[in-house]
């Protein structure tokens, strides 16, 4: 009985640091060291015309010119794709 209790206690002690690590809040950067921006204003301070993934094209209304001078960086785009409202592959695009 004592061995079983000792083994069980040792197992719980080993699991505790992992459980604490899982409960920690997510950092503001993605795993590859790519910054996750809070909003488009913050992203546009670094990427003036937005950021897009490779092969992306700005979706526009008829009669308007698409933004073509955005920075192509797939890792940054993937970390901040929540800011791509029209789902065209370019986040926070602006002229």
C-alpha cells in the first residue's frame, strides 16, 4: 500500500509542472517568434500597407484600385489572419 501511494504521489508531482505550463496564458508572439498584433492600427505601424501571404491579391469593389504594395510575409500573415476581414489573403490592407 505504501509503495502504491508513493508511486501515485511521485506521478502527481511529475505532472504538476506540465499542468502549470498548460494553464499559463498564451504569449503575444507565435511559436516562431512572429509578433501577433492587437489590431490593424498596431500592425500598420510596422507594415504600412498591410501584410499578406504569398500569392495574395487584394479583393476590391468594382471601380477601385487594389492595394498592391503590401508586404508579403506568410508567417506574419498567418499569425495575424484574424485581421483579414475580407479573407483575401491580405491583412489590414490600406493605401
